[in-house]
């Protein structure tokens, strides 16, 4: 089933992109003067197969799951925080609640593996299991569970596209997921674990050293195959990463632009790109997370974040800011006058 869905991923519409670039060049500004905002518009046109991209209906998908590796002391927060914050998303008081309201995005909260019963009908129940197993002792999940997580993400994108959503953001919530993300990054990039691991939510020096050793142990015990991305995901990843991987693949399957959030979201984006390289064309990075591994993931994706604010909250907060920049790019493209409107001679590149 997954292979059949992946076969639907096709390249961007080059003709639409060319028309969009010509229109950008006709606006009353020096050529290329809006920098990466122009690149965003051109990419959106290629995704939409139209030089008139629409990004008026937004949604941010937040995948929530627990990670068994927390029992190794890799986080300063107890596992119970995952369920608490997941429930707080329904109360409108978290960072992503504030930022999604600001950008006008629908918030889609998904329980894909929280180790608790979540009694809220407004939270999508896509639970695979109550948290992954401890990667320091064995694989996080079975290969079948990894694929279930990916398919869940793809289905969510399909449903949102059917609702009329035309721009997606991504986010996550899961204590311990910087450890799983660091492990996946180390496997995919070949970098040393200590180059990728941060202090997370305020680890002590001793706990930070322990975190590095736990991740090294997880990779050594599980021996994930870097040439097999689903194997890597299943052995040292998490349900949240699996679900987001599906979202990135689903965005490419159903031709919806999708914004990468921070470290964990970027790792899912990289996993999706390793499963199908064509998925990368549908992704837009938002911010450079303060987590050290983010730079390695962005390099592996050959992308550069729009913003660098030293953020590391997760939840999709960086993606929400990225959505606002996309709005600005499209507004400039659709509302600026042309050289003819301004009665100015059009700029011509000098030899």
C-alpha cells in the first residue's frame, strides 16, 4: 500500500514556476530583491501547478507520542509531561495555540502514541501503542508499526486536503524525542552522536553525558541500516517521527506545501526524503532550532531555514512563524504593482 501511494509523487510543475518567476520579475522592484520570498512563491507555484498559488487555508499537525528511552534518564522532564501538554493543547494555552491563532491556522492534535488515555474528542486518536520501547535495549517499534505511523500521517494529509487545506505546518510533543531524533540523525549522516546532542530541556552535565552514551548504545544494539530509512525509523525513531514522516510524504502525494518546524520535524522530513527523494520538493523549512543536530539535518536536506531565532520549543511554533512569512511572500507577489502600473522602466540585468 505504501509503495502504491509513493508512486503518486511527481516533480513540481516547471512551466508554472517559470510563469511565476516572470511575474515576479515584472513587479516594481529590483530583480530578485525579495530574495528567498521569491523562491518560496516559485516553489508554491510548482506545487500548485499554477502561477497563482493559494495558501489561505492553513493547518498545523502536531504529532504526540511517548518514548521508552525516557527510562534511561535522558530528559529532565518526567514522561507524564507528554500527556499533560497534549491535553493542554485543547485548552488554548500552549505556545502553538498562541502562534496558530496568530497565523490563522487550524490546529490538528494527534495522539499517535501517548502513554495515557487522552479523553478529548478534539484530539485525533491514531494511537499505535502507548509509547515506543526503550531504544537503549532494543528497537523502538516493529517495522509494521513504523509503516502504520507513516500511513497515519499520509491519511491525515489526505483528509485535510479534502477539507480544502492548502498549506501545512508540522509540530510534535513527546518527552525524550530529541534522543530518538539524534539517533536517527547520527545514522543518516554518519556524524558522531556528541556533535548532535543538546541539553534538551535543561539537562545537568552528568545527564547530558549519559544521554550521549544512551544514544550511542541504542545505535550499537540495534544496528539500523542507513540505506533503509524505515529500518532506521523502526529501530531508533519514535511514533511522532513516523507520523510526521507520513505527513511529509502525504504532502508530496497530494501536492500540498508543508513547512518543517524544528529538530524533530526536520528529522521526519529527512526520513521522508530518504524514503522518496521527491518529497523534498514539497517542503519549506521554517527556523533553525537551537538543538545542535538541526544544522546537520538541514545540511543533509540541502536546505536553509528562513529564520534563526534560537528557538527550541517544538510543538510547531517555528512552523507557525514560517507560515506567516509565506503569507508575506504571496501577498507581495499578488498585491505589488508592475512596472507598467508604476510607470517605471523595467529593470534589466546588466551583462
